C-alpha cells in the first residue's frame, strides 16, 4: 500500500519545477522590471508586490514570488519562490 502512494504521488517540486528559484540580480530594480524578468524565467509565476511594513502570510506556494519593495517601488530583497 505504501508503494502505491509513492508511485501515484507527485511532489510540489515536480509540479512547479522552476528552473530558477531566486533572483538576487533584481535587487534595486523597479517592481515592474522585476516582474517581467521573473515571468521570462517562470511564466506561470504569481507575482505579489509587497510594500514596506506590509504583513504577509507564512504559507509556502511554489508558484508565488514576492517582491518586497521600498517607497519608490524598488526591490529591496532578492525575490524568491514561496
């Protein structure tokens, strides 16, 4: 029975399987520019722009990339899936 579960289950990593999971080169660019670049690498990504002092949930989503931005809408942390 355990063998059947292993054969039939697909991990979330296999479902998403992005080629890239982090974009440190986007720190300092505008949120719009960062979104375009991430969508080139991961077309089905759901991009969430997070303004300063905005709370976020702690759940992990394989198709979500959060862009933490400053007051001028520039990315201040390396965008990462999650």
